C-alpha cells in the first residue's frame, strides 16, 4: 500500500512576510524562486490587516502564499472569496470542512495549522534568509 502522507520529504521553505521590504528580500533570492518558497503572513494577520492588504502586498508575486487567519473562519472565508490562493485557519471541524470545500471550488488551499517558517530578523535578514534557503536546498532530495 502506498502511503500518501510520506513525511520524509521535507516541506518547501516558508518565510513570514510582514511588509513590502520582507517580500522584496525573498523575491531577490534566486533560491526562493527556484524552490517555490511559500510566503506566509504574520500570525493572525488576516484578522487585523485583512485579505485586501495581503492581496495588495502580493501583487505580482509568483510565489505561493498563505494568509494566516488565526481562528477566524469568517475572515478566512472572506479571504477565499477575495481570490487568495491559500489560508491558514484553526477553525472548529465543521467550519474547517466548509472552508476546505469552498477552497476546493475556488482552486485554493486551506491549512489547519501554521507550518514552520523563518521569521526574518530586524538585522541581518538577507544573511538569515540565505542561510535558511541553503539549508533547505541541501535537505531537498536530488533527482538521480
């Protein structure tokens, strides 16, 4: 039997992005683009910054992105209706199922919990990002 949940394959890198400067740093890294790095909003940002802020910040960004909506299913649904491609929401089971169904219809994805992500430091962000991406690149399986 094939295990469809093979956890031995490392996740692609995830980086928390809180502003245009953070996003520009990620986009300037060739490894981020090559590896399909996922950008994630700060925790709960979908509730206090909103889907429109996230969509505006990501305009023109080719990377996968996730808006963290905390436990707020209503904000998560609004983000999906706004056309966002990915959300994180820790909603109760019935609401989570409804959000997954909505996301499926809209070609989006819903995560129940936030994946591990690099928080860019105030000082040395470029160096930290470079080290993080290199470590991910080395951990990724290489085609034979």
